[in-house]
C-alpha cells in the first residue's frame, strides 16, 4: 500500500518536472506569439457578388446597394502577421490566395472567417473567389502587395475587365459571331482568357502557370485560312452541332476539323479542372468552368464561331486589317 503511494508520488513529481520543463516554455512561446498576433493589423475584406469585388470598405445592411465599392488592394509586410477578416455581403464565396499559402476557404454571409497571413517574400499575389457565385463572379479577383515595410509601392495592377457582365447585347441581325463576341465578354471568358482569348491570366501551379491562350483556336482546329474559317462558320450557323453534316467540300480536312470542333465544344460544355504542375503544391485557383449548365449549345457554338473567325493571329491591329476583307466572302 505504502509502496504504491510512494510510486504515485514520484510519478507525480516527474510529471510536474515535465510540465515545468516542456509545457511552460511552450506556453511562454505560445503567449509571445499570441501577443504578436493579437497586435497584428487587421484587414477586412467583404465579398460583394453583384459588383464582383472583395472590398475593404465597410459593407452594412444600409449601404449594401451602393454601386461603387472599391476592389481591395491590401498591402502586407514581409514577415509580419496580418489578420484577414473575411465576410460576405450576399452569397457563399470562396476566398483563396495560393501564392500566399491561403487555401480556399468558404465565406458564408453573416459569418466572419479570420485567418493570419505572414508573407515570406515581397511581390504581388493574386487573390480569387473560386465559387461561381453570380454574374460578376469572375471579376472577384485582386492583388495583395507585399513589401518590406508594408507600404504601398506599385500602382494598382490591372484587374479583370470592369463590369464585363453589363456589356450590351448586339441585335440578332448582327449574326452568330457577333453574339459570340458579346457572350465572350458578358459571360466572363475574357476575365480568364484575356481579350480575344489572346492572353490567359496567371493560374499558379497549373501546367503552364497561366490559363491557356485560345485566340489560336482556328489553327488548332485545322482551319488554316480565314476563308476556311468563314466557310466552316457558315456551316455551323446553318447546322447546329453539325449533326447532319458528313461532308463539306468547301472546308479542307472537314472530318478532322469537325472532330476537333466537337471536342472543343464538349470541353467548353463540360469544363475541365486544371491539373497541378507540382503535385505537392496548392490547387490552381482557376478551373475551366462547366458552361453547359449556364449556356445553351447554340450560345457555346456562337462563342466558338467568334473565336474561330477572328483571324489567324488575334492581335487587335491584325484583326482590324484582315477582318473586313473576308466580310463578304
Ligand atoms: C475561371 C477562369 C476561366 C473562365 C471564366 C473560362 N475559362 Fe476556359 N479555361 C480555363 C482553364 C484554366 C482552362 C485549362 C483547363 C485545363 O487545364 O485543361 C481553360 C480551357 C479552355 C479551352 C481549351 C483550351 C486548350 O488549350 O485546350 C477553351 C476552348 C476554353 N477554355 C474556352 C472558354 C470559353 C469559351 C469561356 C467562356 C464561355 C471560358 N473558357 C471561360 C479557365 C477559364
Ligand atoms: Cu465568386
């Protein structure tokens, strides 16, 4: 009985010593960190779907209908923790900034999510919304700027197209390619693939580090001249999905062109997740969305027709030079 008591006592003493040696210093370190973190500056970012922004202005029940919340361009300091306080003014958003180590986090209206970010190196790092939340969703991107002293150095980097979702619809008489050009902006393809599909935006840790260029779609569809592309576009206009077209002498390599075209249509309809360049790295923030859920095949074909007929090289000056020549073909 007595022995057991002594053993228990010595175990207790060892335990206490352990607590003193390990737990106490840990707690001191933790509390030092806690005080550094509680002194961290706070940046509040609120997602506003209708305007396609994460704003650092205060959004309340009273001003949520304002039309001009600015998109936040927060500045952080290297090695200093900053507390991000994320909120939503309307629907569920997902906030992500992979290059700063911020994994996608869902932000529900009425619930605030706090996280600490301590940047390791200076630079400009994009943040994203990665839940398709509404018509202005693809505009919900911006940049953190990280500097040694936490002071703003750069002018605001260009954001996605301002208010692309408000682009006015062309009249039906303007034709299928004009409708496609309009949809390309109005639906937000332009925010990822760039003007005319000629300049994909950064997509960290995806295969090419960028969203693919699609202004060269004609060439990749084996339509090597503008005349071929125009002839093919006329076929598509008259025969949705080309279902009843087996041959078309006016389009060289027609079977190959048709197969390639339908493969692209199916990719756009069904979307595609970006694969990781480094399997251990973060998920690339931008995937090719599933468009079949939002647009009819007819509209998807209008967009492809636009991309295919905008000329072999999509440089704006080039297009202006070649465009009208083939208008009356
Ligand atoms: C959120 C960003 C985003 C938007 C918006 C977007 N795309 Fe994409 N798109 C991608 C990404 C990323 C890929 C590459 C996916 C992969 O890794 O295969 C892609 C791939 C494609 C491809 C295949 C390109 C190739 O080289 O294989 C086509 C065609 C395309 N998109 C067309 C469109 C069209 C048309 C729209 C608008 C209706 C659109 N995209 C909107 C991100 C986007
Ligand atoms: Cu969104």
